[in-house]
């Protein structure tokens, strides 16, 4: 009598080996779902994985291991050892001993050795191995994760580069998220922004920059949308004062940063997803200012040379003085005035200028640019009524002191709009520079140069240039007076 035949359940197309030391997984029921999940997890790993039981038999082999070595799991699982197929026979004993030594140790072990591919090639891999405990707590096998050495080195270099940029780089590095908020920055960047490394996290750039933040954010948005620009960009910004820092102790707030940008995208998505922007910049304010100053000096020197040649062709000396001013105004000021000293100064009552009294200097307008419109400086008819300058006017001060005087309308002045009108200057003037006209030891008058609100105040370099122009104008005025 024959025994009844039992029907065996259908075997899966790809066998899923059990974890070392674990109970056998049933072919049906809840255990089957766990087995499928384990297989999906192993096959989805970015690192190659293989596992051995305590006897050295291969129990796990994922798709990344198959990709690197070419051996499919169906041919790898169940083999005892690696000799002859994944490792050369001559090297197998040493390789297997190094892998299995973790059974009697704690922690991980890292090794590098060459494995064989199915087509006979060799691949240098870096392996991390650790023991797998069984149900009784004793080592039941070995877990090995490996990858090609060059891929591992690329990852380590990327991590090392990131750490070096955020710790030791001489450049300033700021990582900005997709919302344009600071995510990470190094010490140099924190010092440049006048903040701390932790205090800046999550804050928008507008909290650190007073001017230029629009340009910076536009550059960051461009990089997020289009990618990194082909060349570094120079951005001028004005920093806000640090908390608790007085304006006198703060360094100059206007800085020039030579900036490079890199778009950061996640490598773990099918489509590139921007994570933010790496903003790398270096402070180049000083060399940039020296470069601008050199260009400014070259331009002004050329203007003086051209003005001298043009003035030499003028028959009227006052016309030559006006030509000097026309060349001087280019890129320097908006308006210019020439006021000459009257031959007979007005007497001053005793006590007005000192205990002994004196004589008040009176100035008459001799040449001026057209008020409220662009145009050349034009001489006026000789004679005329003295300009009603109030006492203490910058032009009068320049004539009395025989030196240059600078003046500007302050923001705190409520009557700043009437500042120019009170001084008998063209409307809209907010910065003035008065240079005395001296020739043959005599004060001939005052040259006044004016700037509008769109220009910066006059500085010492501007004063030196204005005095050069005043010396040429004074020579022409002296010739016109013929004394």
C-alpha cells in the first residue's frame, strides 16, 4: 500500500534565506510577509551586503552585491566560504579569517581586499563586518557590508571637504536653505556677519545686512532656479551693527564680498530637489577700494590734463575758468559756483569778528552752472550785487581761513529740505565743498562744488582734487582781473 503523496507549497521564484540564528520562515502566513519585507529592505540598500552563518556559509546576498560582483543571489546563497568564486583560492583563507574574526570580538572591523567578479575581474572593496547574535545571545554569524573603494573614498572626500569648509577654510561659507534662511555657517562667515554660529541659524539674511540684501537674495534665488553662475560675483553690502556694539567701535560697515554660489541638491531622489545654496565669499573690500581709488586718480588726472588743453584755447580768461569747472564736474559734483571777493570789503562793527572789529568779506557771483538743469558752467556779467550769504556761511569761512571747508545736511535736521535754500545754493544740494581761490598771495574768491542726495559726502581725497581745480581757476581769474 503506497503512502499518500503530500503536495508541497510552491517555492518563491527567488529564495529568501533566513537570518543567521533565526527560526525558519514559513512559506505562507504572516512570516511570508516579513520575509518579503526583509528581502525588499536588503535589495534596496545602497551598500552591498552579504552574511555568513557560524560555519561560513553565505546566507544573504543583496542586489548591490550582485551589481558589484556579478554573482546573483541564487548562485551565491548557500555556498560555503568565498574561495574559488568570490575570492582567489590563494587569498581565501586570509580573507575568511579576517571576516570571521569578529565572532569573538566586539564592535566592527574594517578591511580592504580584492574580490572576484563573475567574469573574472577583480574589484578592490572596503568591508565593514560585525557579529550577528543568535537567540541565545551568542554569535550566530557575520554581517558584511562592502562597497567599491573608489566610491567609499569619494564619499569620505565629500564629507571631509564639507567639514574642512565649515571649520578650517579661510573663505566664509554660508549654507542657506530653500527659504533663504541660514542653515550652517563657519566661523569666518559668522565673524563677517557680526554674529555667532549658533545665533545665526534659521534667521534671514536681512537681519545681518542693512543694504545689499536684495542683491544677495536675488543671487541665491537665481542659483536655486538656474544653477551656479559661471564666474564669481562681487557684491557690495552694508552690515548692521552688532548687538551691544557702539558705532565708534564697529569696523566700516560697507564691505565688498567676492562670492561664489553652489546649488545643493539631494542625491537620493529621482529628480534633483534643491536643498539650498552654498554661498562662499571672501572680503575684498580693501583691494577693491584701492582699485577704485587708482581708477579715480587716473580719471581725475586725465580730466585736469584735458581741461588745461581746452582752457589754453580760450581767449577770455573767465571762459577758461568755466572750462576748468566743466571738466571737473564730470563724475565729481552736480553743481559749481565761483564767487569773487569785492575790492572793497564791507566794514564790520567792533565785536562782530573779535574785540578789535574788522572787515566782512563780500562775495559776488561770477560763474555758475544752470540751477535745476544740466549744462555748462557759464560766466556772468561783471559787477552785480553781492550774494546774501549769512554769517558763518561755508564760503565765507573758506575765504576767511584761506582753506577748504566741507559741509553736509544731517539726517537729524528737520529743515534739511531748506538747507540748500538757506545757504543760497541750488535746490537739492546736500553736500558742499568750498575751496578758496588764491593767486600771488591774494584771496580772489571761493569755488563751491555741490552734490545731491544720490552722491556720498566729500572726503579728503575729494578736497585735494578740488584744491587742484581751484588753483587753475584762480590763475584764470587772476588773469581776467589783470592786476
